[in-house]
């Protein structure tokens, strides 16, 4: 996960924004990629106001292990929550 300053025009409130890079080569099935994105967006919505006003990019760096979508969602949520918690402190 990386972050960059928010360069917004004057008059607009700065807030945390999210970008996702979930490559097909790391998650071959569309249902897997969509599930990962949904979980990350939901975690971000819960933490958005606690995060500094920057642009955050979440990128998948390695292949997703074959598992059920339910267990994958739990793993993704736990990891993303840990990252956002660390950033919010």
C-alpha cells in the first residue's frame, strides 16, 4: 500500500481517496478480483475519516492461493484493516 499527497484545487476539501490495482495475473478469476475489491472498498469506507487526507493505492503483489471466497474475504479484510489501522495511528 502506498500513499501520496492529495493535490486538489482550492476550495475542495481534502479527504482520503482510494485506488486499487488487482491484476488478472495474480487473481485469474473475475469473481476473485471483484471480491477482493469489494472487501478493500468496504474497509476503506469504515476508516476513511480516520485516515490522513492522501491518495492510497492498494496493489496485489502475489498470486492468490486457491481457497474459498469466504476465507479469502476474511484474509483480505484482516490484512487491509491492519494496514489502515497502522496508517491511522
